[in-house]
C-alpha cells in the first residue's frame, strides 16, 4: 500500500476551506417521487410495518435534504465536488490545477414546465465565477444573480490564488 511520508504530508486547515453549496442534488421529479414514497411510508405505519416506514421515510428525507456543491482546500491544494447531507460532505478530493485567471460570466438559463399538452419556458441568467485553467477549462466556484456578490467572490479568489479577473458579464469583456 502506497502511503505518503507523514512528515511531508500537508496539514489540513479545515477552517480555511471554501465551500459553495450550489443547490439541491435531486431534481423536482425525484422530489415528487420522494413525496410519494413518504405517503407510502405513512400507509406502512398505518399497517404497522415499522421497518418499511423507517426505510421509506429515510429515503424521502435524503432526497429532500441532499445538496451538491464544491469544496476547495487551499491548505491541501485540492478540490472536490460533493454530495452533502446536513454537515457531512462526500466526494473524492482531486489536485487543484494550475489556474490562469478568474472569469465572471453571465450564463443564460431556462426552465421549461410542461402540464398535459401545454408548456411554458422561463428564461433568466445567472452570474458564474469560474477559475480558468488549461486555456479553456473552468471550475465553477460561485453562482449568483447579483453582480456585486460575484465581484466580491472573484476578489476573494484573486487574493487567494493571485490571479487576474476577467469580467465577461457585458458584451465587451474587460480585465479588472
């Protein structure tokens, strides 16, 4: 088994880790299914099937509270995409790439809702803060709808990694 020399291993300073919770891990379809499972769990309780109640309720709760996001550990020089349950985060740590710059980008988004034969699409935009590496690869570290919050987060990463910020939220991009 290959183990690092304990003397050479970096010390993990967990209080300096950056965590961004992007949102729910499961989509609305899974949440509807989880609600249905919870109703089935209540029916199991009525039938005095306590084990079924416990299992189905646990599955439904996990679907509702699971979050996804990213953690960056400057002390370990690693990052991970995580699956979070309450305060616990699960995900494989990977070595941070050599970042070239920070970009602030307005990303167009849409959400389509279909009921029976009618559908409606809502269009909106979010501002992403990305750490750029390998010329065109990106690590999205923050998403918001407020420009000032995006600038503040970009400034945080600017000081952390000593990088330049490229603001591409307007038609004419500019270096800050």
